[in-house]
């Protein structure tokens, strides 16, 4: 399973101040293989243009939504990707409220939307099993359930191998947790038993944010460190699990290079826009 980071920043980044260097971050969004989009944010087409891949969303079949904050959910992006009816949107009912308010009732009704409650059981979405678990965050609506996702994908057999060569199915599991402070207990009780291969943790608050009020809805360095120590103490997840961070705030972090050095002793890699990981 391949994950492309389309954006790795929090909501304080300004796309109008874009410079083509590795330190710039767009709003958080990611693409699984070429067919599953996590968060239809407002900057994903900017990423595609800058990457010289204007058609990179051509094969997207499904979109999952973490929550309706405008850095993660852009009605115009949804309209662009979903018009034509070949792409399905999955998430909380709040997505429809936001779409209706932004593009009107009749245009919103044309979107192929599937409301999925948070659940300890997975949903079959495209070729993936996807757990939609609650995050510790609040979206634009009081009754919205914001989400963390676990995505289980099965790597297809290498097409270069002859048909009579049987390969065991290679099941891979990815955790994507932007935005959330900690991992809520009910979600943790599902996640802790999973052989995760990669975790993308949110890290909104960095060295420039000691004792910050955002600890009630986002992670800080201290929180990340404590979670990692606990994961390792009890050998959670798969033995080779890899850790990444995303959703770094512009005003709460130093440079990407400094963050890379800071996270190295923790065994964590901060993601950057355009980074691709093989899970
Ligand atoms: Zn956000
Ligand atoms: Zn948010």
C-alpha cells in the first residue's frame, strides 16, 4: 500500500505564500495508492499541479473525511471530484450539512454520499477494509463525530509472476489520525489489538507551543513522546511498525529540518508535502 502526503500542515498555512521549497506545507490530505483520498481539502489540486501530475486524482473512487474543518473538507473540491457520479464520499452526516450550505441543496443531492457512523467494525470501501473511529476533536457541528481511520489494504499479486505461482495475500494496515488530541479510549481499544504497519500521528504543536491550549484537540511533542513510549513498552502493533507525523502548524513549529532532528531519537519521521511511503 502506498501513501502520498498531499499536505502536511495545520490550518495556519497560507497557500498564497507558497514557495516551492521542502519546508512549505499545504493543508493536510493524503492519497492511498491512486484510488482512495483521505480528506478532500482545498489544496490538493495545487499539489497535483506543482507535482506535474494534474491527473493524479483520475483514478480516485472513494473519499473518506476525518471532519468538516475547512482545512480538511472543501465543498468545491468535493464537487470537482464527485460530479459525474464515479466517486463516492464517505463520512459523518455533517459533510452533507456543509455541502448543502456551500453549494446548495440540488448540487449537494447529486453527490454520491454514504453516511458512516463511527464503529468498531470495518466498512468495505473499494478494495479496503476501513475502520472509522472517533477522534478527540470537534468539527464545525456540535453533533458531528470526528474520525480517525485505520485502512487495511491487500497488496495485489505481482503481475509479472506466472498465474500458477501463488503468493500469500499481503495485508497491510495504516492508521491516520489527523486531527485528534491523544487517541480516545473507545478507539484505542480497537486499535491496540491491530498489527499496524504505519501510524500517521498528528503533531499540530511543536517547540513553539509550550503549555498550549490546543492540547484539548491536538497533539504536542510531549503527548507524542508519551504515546510512543507506551506503544513500545507494551509492544503494540506489528514489530516493524513505522511512525510519522503530519498536520504541523506553521506558527507552532521550527523548520522541517529541526523537527526531523528532534523526532529522530523518538524513531519518528515528520512527513513533508509530496513524501511517499510504502506501507
Ligand atoms: Zn486540521
Ligand atoms: Zn480540525
